[in-house]
């Protein structure tokens, strides 16, 4: 299982986009477009609001901690205030300084069509709408226990691609399955939403016991499935999933495997 985790974590690092919203060595600067913006003393709602910034003021993003951004704000007299702003607040009320220069000119006439919120900016969207996720799952397959990990990426609100890796241990066999799937969620805005999936992969098993050699070997399979996903908050999901594997063997004696899983995923 350790080599599986290593591979998936490496893949995640490769898939995670590099912050391209600012030139190297520069900080991301955003302008407030709402009447006010609350700035907290720390990265959490339990930290008090110590300053309320107003429309037109500019903030400079220093770093991110989960859903919170540490920002600097220049106030009267050249003083700098430093605090924390929630991801939702920044995404809804800020705009990137990489957009047209007219936004930096307070005298310019700016129409609604010209305004692009930070959460909708192509260079910033992954900061406010994370589309990469990683998770763990546990399941049952006939008389075998199954544990696994999965990593995925949303290509639209309703479609995502996912790599699934499971290890199973039963009375007569043990091994691994690897699968690549395409999933479809018709109602992504629902808190509890259904999804379906199709894909393909391979199964590698070794026998346990002297009378179980028929369970050993490597084969390809086609996969289909469905399930329910519960959105716990903006970043975490709980899901219940059924998978059906149609195992393709060399002697055309195909087999079927059914598995139920419960899993947990985090977005970042």
C-alpha cells in the first residue's frame, strides 16, 4: 500500500497547477469591489474582525492556509495592516490586478461586463474553486476486505476523471486493482447528489492457500458503477459507491466482481 500512496501523491503534485497569477517574486494584488471586506486577526471565523476594508482599496496576498488568505493592506499614513480573509470573501469581492489597466484607474468608467471577479478569473479560479481531490475508501468484495485511495480532477462541474487504486485481502486471494474512470454528476449543486461512472483497469492477484491457484494472475476489466456523494462543506465529501467489474480473461471465461465502498475525499 505504501508504494500506491507514493505514486498517487507524486501524481497529485504533478497535477497541481503552479500559481501563474503573478510573476515570480511578485505578490498577488486584488482590488475590493464590494462595499466592505472584513479582515480577521487569524485564519478562522473564531478570530475577531479587527479592520473593515472598503470598496476600491487594494490588498496584497501573502500566503494561503487552507481556506484563508493572509493579506496586507495599505491604510492612511502609509501604515500596513496584516490580517486574514476567507476564500469565499476574496473570490466574491476581489479582482486580479492582471486584468485590464482600467481597473486600476478609479476615474475610469467600468461597466459590469468589464468586471471579472477573482473566482472567475481563469488564472485564479483554482484558488477559489479547487478541482483536484484526493481520498480514501473502504469496501467489501465477496469475502474480501478492500482498502483504497483515489485521486481525481474535475474537467467540468458535472464530469471528472479519477484514478482508483485498491488492495484486497480475502480467504483465497489477495492483490490490487488499478482503474481509470470517467464520472458524471447530473446535479453538482445538490448537497446529496447521485453519480455514475464508467472505466477500465487491471487486476493483479496472488493465491492464498494451496487450493487457490485459479485465483492467481493478471487480467483486464471493464468497470461501471453508481453512488451518492454528500457535500460536508466546500472542501470535503463523503461518498457511498457501488462498482461492478467485468473481468476479461484470456480463455474467454469472463468473471464478475461486485464491490461496495464508503469513501472520504478532500479538495485542494
